[in-house]
């Protein structure tokens, strides 16, 4: 398997993990462990030389955005609704 194929698999796995955690939070509360695992995957891919530093930063920001979305969705789900 070429280095480029390894990179594509690593980045695809990271993005899928973030996407799954982000949208799963719409249905039920998601543990912060999901985002920690994704961050670990990002660090591992960088350490193995599969992604560049710029990609590491970008994926890290996507991780923070996904975690923020999940946190906001959880807070919104806990707010009381008002009948009209």
C-alpha cells in the first residue's frame, strides 16, 4: 500500500469518526471520549508522517468544531420547551 493510500485511509477514518460523533449527538448525548479518540487518531497520523502539520491543525480544528456542535446540541436538548 502506498503512502498516499495510507494517508487517504487515515484522513478518511478521522473525518468519518468526527462526522459520526457530531451527528450521533443529535440523537443522544455523546461522551467527550469520542472526540479524544479522534484527536488521538490525528496525532498518530501526524506522528507516522501520514499528514502534514497544516493538515493536523485543520483536523484538530474540525475536532473542536464537532465537539462544540455536540455540546450545543446537548445543551439545546436539555432546555425546557415552551408551549405556544
